[in-house]
């Protein structure tokens, strides 16, 4: 990224933090709104709206369980519409594309594109400095630089799930924790499956997951991950790898599985919580179909 591109990236994210979205988010569950008769919604800034979307797609959901003579007994199921299934790539492609368009609208810069950080074979987080997405402070966690003192939503994910509540932005912002990151820990490398370098251990996280785990902070937890601006540079690279695969193997939309998938991950499933609605297979296409491409993409296909 040139210095001008970095300035735009940082500036537009800050603009998103300071711009009220056209959409609103619910503060309680639908059932707590008297089944819709007492709606409760809050305005939210554009950046946190996308943080909330990522959280909402992965939160535990209630499905109607067995019926007794007295009442229905609900059962909690992990219905993650964005992870742990074939829709992981299509959901995040849609998410990144909508996020990019939101930044273009806020900034008035229709040519703005989110850059990617190619972490393959890297010995450390080379973008974790004040020139890009900030580094850890002297305590080893809270960020310095342009994104210092950013707060995060949905940090108490386990408690919310336990109480059957929904994350919202109706709490005092000063009580929320800061975005934090402390790269390193037990691993000092990122894996590169194509070139055979990096960390390869059977049964352990690799590629996408490994980058999240390596950061030891906000980005390492699904509910809060996109509160860290690094998330977008990381997932732009994941999308680039996805596009290389689609091209190299000339994959078609009808090859996306239509059955025997986790909840929300079939070809015909609608991607939660995007609106207007889209099915997974609509985003199982080469990036040029959506008006963008990558600088080192394969020419096959």
C-alpha cells in the first residue's frame, strides 16, 4: 500500500465509526419485543454495524425442540451461518464486498478497494505497526496509532449466550474494553499451503484460523474479530486465495453442496443477516463477476 492508500484506509474506517448507518439493530431478542408488537431498535455507526453482523451470524440460536403436554422445550443449537462449513468463503466474500461498498459510499470514493495482507510464510505480523493497523502498547495488548482507544461490541459473548440475550450497542461505551492484540504466543510463523512453508501440524488451526489465533486478542474471538481493522486486510487475502482456487479448478456455481451441510450452509440457504437476501451459491463465482480482481490472480479458467 502506498502512503496515500494507507491514509485512505485509516481515514475511511474512522469515518465509518463516526457515521450513523441507514439501518438499525435490535437491542433485545424478537421474543422480548412481545413477538414484534413492542419493537426496540438502536441506531448504530456503520463500522459497528458490520461488527454486529459478523457477531450475529455466528451467535447461538434457538430452535424449537420436542413438545411436551405443558410447553415446548427449546434446544440451543450452534447455527453459525458464517463459519465451520462451505458457506464460510461465500459469506465472507459477501460481507467484505458490502463493507467495501459501504466505505465507498461514506467516503464518496467509488474507486476505493480494500487491500489484502499476504501473510503466507511471514515470520511475524508485518502490518502490526502504527503505519498500518497499530501495534501493541507497552502492556502488550491495547493498540497504539490511528486505532488506539477503539472500543468493541459483543465482548461478553459467552455471558450473553448463557442469559439468552442479544448483543447491542445500548451500553455505556466507556465500560467497553479496548481493541487489543498481542501477536506471537506459541507460534512464530504463518502457514503457506501452496509453497509448503510455515506451520503444519495435524489437528491444529492452519491458514485462516492460524492468523486469528496468532494475534492473541480481539481478532482471535469470532464475536469481536471484526472490531480489529486487521480483520479486513486478513479476509481480503482469504478472498484472494478463494478466487485463485475458483479460477484454477474452474469451479461452477452448481458444485456448491445443496444438502448434507450445517444449518445455513447449503447452496440454497440465505446468508444471515444480509438484506436484500442472497443465497450462498450467488457468491460462489469469480471476483470479476462482482467488479473486482486481484493483482496476482491466476489466468486459468
